[in-house]
C-alpha cells in the first residue's frame, strides 16, 4: 500500500530523511517511533505530499506520489490523516465536520453522508454528540470525531501523527481504543506514537527512526525485548 524507496528530504541544509526505504502491506499496522526531531512527522506527511520529498520515490496504492501526473487530491481522498491537534472546523457541528468532505469530494447526497456519519459516530462512541460543536467536546472526544471524519471518506490507508500526545492522560485510553478497533478492521495504518502499549498490542511492525534514518524495523516483540542499536535501547529506556 505504501512503498518508500530511497527517500531523502532536506529542509535547506538540514537532511531530515536519509535514504528511507520502507514497505507497508495491505492491512498492516506499522508504528513509527523515535526521538523528537528524528523526522517522524516529516516522514508520515510525505505519504500524501503534505511534504514533498527531495529525492527517491514514494508509491501509494500503486501511484507515484512525486509524479506530477498523479492526481494528489484523488490520492488524498484515499488516505485519511489524523494529526496531534484535531483540526476540526470550529464553526461546524460534529455531523457537518464529518459530512463535509464526503459531500464535497465524494459527491455523496447529504442524506447518505449523514447516515454514514451517524454510524461512524456510533463506532467511536459519540452518536449523542452529533449536533455539538467542537468547543463543546473534550480533547479525547474531538480526536475521536477527527478519526470518524477521516473514516467517512472510506480511506484505504489511515495515517496518525501522535494522535494522543496533546490529550490529557485520562483521555488517551479512549482514543487508543478507537484506534485498536480500527486496526482490527483490517485497514492499513501508519501510526507515529510514543504509546508503546498500543505498539505492543496492535502493531505488526515497529519502525525506529533516528536522525532521519530507519535504524530498526522489527515486530514489537523483537523490538521491545531485544532492540539492536544503542540508540533504540536508549530511546526505550527514556520512554518506558
Ligand atoms: P519529529 O516528528 O520526529 O519530531 P519532524 O519531522 O517534525 O520530527 O522534524 C524533523 C527535523 O526537521 C527537525 O530537526 C525539525 O526541526 C525539522 N523541520 C521540520 N519541519 C521543518 C520545516 N518546515 N522547515 C525546516 N525544518 C523543519
Ligand atoms: Mg512530530
């Protein structure tokens, strides 16, 4: 579903992604971790060209993201993205936040989009909040709405960039639970997170990034019990 081939990225002189090669298969859940500033956000944002790459190739569902002939808007419709900050539209109700893109981009009827939105809200446990505005919700609830909004486009891939790191501790669990349920549904997921419990439980693979380099790729069992590099050992010591 996603294939990085020798991807490099520079911000001016700063080499932030160094020869990254990585493949994510259909239905796979891959957790990307690594120290702050190691390039995790940059990496995940290249998948739908929120960050253009400097060289190499990224293939997403058989399309070369960097090829100017690729329809990036169509590709983005297949790739849901949930950020650290929920980025809901503050002036729209929960329901309207979720139905906006399906109506505008997927050309669904309002009725069909709303029906689907209510189903998704049930799935994330927030059907009773459909008429609320984002400011009336807790951070955890807003993030669950953001996930429902991503799913409304029926994406083939979901990307998450530290979806729980801006949340108060008591809300982290509810968001992780929604993500766990999602992982079991078979969708392809790439998740930047420091929640190692999530990684242990649901990731098929953990990728450890350091200074823009993929230093390790392993199953969670291997990565947590026997990290190969000193950098990974040190990182795990700090966060576990
Ligand atoms: P992480 O998500 O792992 O914390 P980032 O991908 O955000 O790391 O950042 C990787 C490196 O790139 C950092 O050194 C950061 O300061 C730098 N960086 C990120 N975005 C930009 C930008 N838009 N312009 C210049 N440098 C950036
Ligand atoms: Mg980041």
